[in-house]
């Protein structure tokens, strides 16, 4: 969610909550935990809209509508943007911040490639500071909110660490088994313009990992389900890597069953384009491997 005047329509909110399997109620630390957990478990991190040729904006209202009515997910701008709107509609003091997922070498150029949420004014026995770090936009990292307090936190199968970088920024250090190294964010309020250029590059550039390898991730209490292209795997409890799914019907069924990710609202030509792109990329990878 950005610091803006966006509101969530009551009809969208009702459908959104129904997808999460939760009911509207007054803000509390426990209610926040349940909402964030259900969101991680039922709304996947996914980039299949990119090879399908769907040019999604980062408008959080549109993202909330896709989540509520179309059975889709998105990446950080969509998931955290929509979740922020939902939380605010329920009375939570939620704020968006500019973040940057970092590689092995930290780079200031990464700032803006991630949207972070914090929720304030919710004290609990384990978090008297009353400020929570909320992030459903990292795919394989958080399953529930973290107190915005420096320390090490275990969320199976990962050990996560929060550090205060300086007076105006924080960073999350992911487990070595996770999909990225660190993510830093600033404490000031975010605006849509902070993310526009990064979103354009991430979703269209041939050099973007999201363009090169479309994928989905779904976090739960013991691990992460992941599908990259046509290869399904799991990290954590009951870990596995399956054989590539090269039958179209089986691939879409796996997305629905494993990720609650559905394409009924996607135009047939976009579904065709998606499947052709995934299978062609897999065949090219197989061909390259066989020549080594």
C-alpha cells in the first residue's frame, strides 16, 4: 500500500476476506498474524502474468480485485499493495515503505524493487513496541509478521534476522537456504512513483529474472512450494523436486491445487501464450543441456 487516498470497495473486501478464509474484526496483533498467515498460504507470489502478455500495473486497487475475484496473486507491489489496502480497510495503521532486495553485493540501485509494509499501534506481550514488519511480497521468506525489533526469528524452515541499519532504515537477512540474501528498506512513506521504473524493468526487460524464469511460490508454516517454469519443488518439510510437468492440463491443475492459482479469468489467448512460452523455454533448456 502506498501513502495515498486509495480505498477498498466493500464488495472487494468481502471477496478478499473470503479467499483468505477470515472474517472482518477489530485490529489486534493476533488478528494481524492470522490475516498475514492466510495471505501467505492462499495468495501466491507469482509472475505468470508476464509471459502471458498481461501488463499489470502496480495499482493496489486493481491488484486487490484480481486477488479477490480472479484467483490470482502477483509480486511484491501487488501482494503487499493489496494487503495494505485490506488491512487499512479493517482499521489497521498500515504504512508502505521503499525496499530493495539485494544480491550477494548490496547495491543502492536495488532500492525501489520491493514494497514493504509496517503496521503500528498493536502492542502485544512479545512486542511492546507495537510496530510490526509485514511482508507477503518476498515469496519464500515470511509466514507471519515480525516485531520490528532487531533480533533473530525462526519461521520454519528459515532463520531470519532483522537489523537496524541506521536511524532511517532496516534490513532483513534471509536464511542461506532462501531465495535472496538481504532486503533493506527505509522508514519513510512510499509513493507510487518510487516503484514505477523498477516495475517496468522487472516485468519487461529481457535481463529481468522474472522475465527469464516465470515462477510461483506459496509459503506455509513448514516450508515453501515453488514452481519455476514447469518444474515443481518444495523447500522445507517434505522437500522434493518433481519431474517437469510438460502436459498443459496437468500444469494448470498443479497451479490450482498446490498454489490456489487459477486462470479462469485469463483470456484463452493469454493462457495459450503462457503455456507456449513456458514449454518452449523448457525445451530450449533441455536442448542446451543435452549438448553439453
